[in-house]
C-alpha cells in the first residue's frame, strides 16, 4: 500500500467538505494507508475547553480521524520506539486530557508526588523529606553565577529565566525551566527567544530563493566558530523517542529559530500561535518521513520539511493537495491486477516513469542488472524494478519497494492486500496457500507464495526483511523481449555513469 500522511489542516478541510477530489482518491482503502499520529491529537487538544459545544466539535473531529485513517496510528510505545499500529483517537485524546497538568507545576515536590508517603511512616517519610531537601539545596554550576555577573548576558538570561538569579539552586532551575516551557507554549515568548538566537547575524531576510538554508546559517556561525546543528539532539531530545525522530524534529525547530520560513507567533482573543505550533509541525514532519507522501497546504511547513528531508536523505514526497492529485492522475490511477501488470510491462518496455535509474555492476565493471526507481507503485506496493540476469534463471524481473527512509514501517495490512490481489487473480498457490493468515510471518524471512503457470513463474517472499516479487518468464518470446530490453539498457549505461537522474520526485 501507499502510505499518505495528512497534515491536520488537510484532514480538517476534507471534513468541512473541501478537497473532495483528494477525499475521493484516498477512499481507495486497498491502495492507500492513511495513518494519523499523536501530533494530530495535539492539534485538536490545542482547542480543548470545557464548553459542551466545543466538546461535541472535538468528538466529531476524533470520529472523523477514525473514518479517514481506520485508526492506523504512529505512536510512542513508551519504550523509546515509534510504532505503527491501531489506536483509538478518542482514547488518546482522553489520555492527553489526563496528562495536561503534568508540566504545569515544575518543582521538586511535584517530582516526588507519586512517592508521597504517609507522615506516620516513621521509616520512609523522613528519608523522602531528606532527599527532597538535598535536591532543593544543590547549587547550580558556577557558569550560571558568572553569567549573571555579565551585564550583556544578564539581560537575556532574565528574559528567559526570570527569578533564577534569586535562587541559583537545582530547585530554582527546575521551576524556572518549567515556567519557561509553559510561557513558550502559552504566550508570545518564543518570539523573544527567536530574536535572541537571530542576533548571531541571520534572520528571515537572509534566505533568498534558491539558497540552501544550511549554508546561510552555517556562514553566520562560522564567524563564531560553532554550529548549533552539530548538537541539535540537545534541543528537545528525549530518551523516550528514537534518534531519527529527535534529529528531524530538532532540525526543523532550529531552522525556524534562525528565521528560515519562520512561523507567525501571535496570541490574542482570536489567535494562539505559539512555540507549540512549531513543535507540532516539526513532529508532523518527523512522523511523515516514514510515509511515501506528506500532504500539507502550509507553505512554510513544506519548505522546512523539504530542507530537513534533503539533509537526512528522506525520500518522502512533500506535496500540496493539488500536486498530489496531479501525481495520482499521472502515476497512481491504476487499480485492477491486469492494469498493474500491463502498466509494469509498458514501463519496462518504454523505460519511462522512472525518477531515478541506472545499472548495478559486478566486480569486473560489467552491468548485471538494470535498476529503475519508479513513480508508479506496482500492485500498490512495489516501486523499484530490477531486470536481472543469472546463469540459473536467465533473465527475470525483481520488484521491491524503495522506502522513503532507512527506518521504515510495513503494516501487515499492506502484505495482506498485495497477496489478496495475486490470489484473486492466480488462485491457490503451488503449496495450496491462499491469502495471508495472521501470525504466519514472525521474522525477516518468509517463504510467501509461489505460482507456476504456463507463461510465467511468480513468487512473493520476504528476504532479509525485504518483501520481494519475482517474475520469471517461461515462454521464449517473453524471454526474448526482456533480453532485448536488458541489452538496450546495458548499452545505454555502458559508460560508467552510475549517477541517478531525478525526473519527478522532489
């Protein structure tokens, strides 16, 4: 299946009756897997109130998420991993409500609240009291004390950490940091923080069209002999999230802090656009990096997402609804088995529809297979085509999926739907197996299905974690066609030009 991640504004717009062509496209549930994430819950929670009218509106939003995603969700499993599974958005929202006060009171006493012991406990209670007292009195590093002695630094420190100067202890830092966290998310304080960061000599006016934002920021920091992107994991990192998620989300926030396509910050009776909006967008971009497509209408989000994806080698296509609709009409509007097979043969014969292609070479420098990365998703899954030659099997096709990132997720539903398409067309396989059964695949190796027919032999299996489709032509005429195609591409790439050419995806 083709994974499509929608920004919350896109989901909301569809719910309101807009973007009907996109809505119709995504209703092909056997072709598209549309997951949501805990960040969508955060978007909805931003409008939380005890008003009955608002509660009803939020309930309908959550129910609509279920209708469009079938509860497929990217979520944190609490063990430092992001998982793709089934989660009820209503239950996630209720959990968010229960935890809303978690960061409202940053203090040592709050930290120990889960361990509160009855004062009558003569053994444990004194120990808890002693430990809290010790933590509260731990002095901060002398660096903080020296910073407050510098008039130039003191002004900025007092903006970010008011009251810390009067309580340079661990407890003082704990409370001050908590207050700053809440101010960033509830007020316009992020604007001041961003202005302080941009005093290094870079702001929104420096990013002209076509310039790499990292080059612009890097040039400014080169004068200072440092680079914030070398240690971006210190920004909002958490041991409860994987490194790839921290890298992408932190990088996104750092771009915004330095003025690249910076978000609007405004809090009044009608608007509440704060640091929380930027972090939510950063998390959306991180979640979307595990999908084939990310659809959003937010131009600033698009540009920042493309920038971080390019830096980290993420191939997720970031598109507006109109761009995705055009892409669908050009490459994805194929549904039946016969249509997919006919399209595959046509693509191979004509050599069109690839956004990247080339040859794989043996130790002697001779090409042994042609590799094409297609804009099409054959049988709603495979987008990487190899035309291979072997001494034992002759020439054959090998189809796999080029995932958008090195860490990827495959839902069992995707394999179920691929097998369903082949079983519906070919029937029971050589070993009497039909559709996928829950639990039959438990590791990185899976024997899959095999069909031996008069004209072709077809195998779907999993090898080293990769799902692969093998097609072996049985008739001489079919073999001759593939041999001609292979020779054509070998000639085409006989020069040692192994660099790929990108045609469509950006």
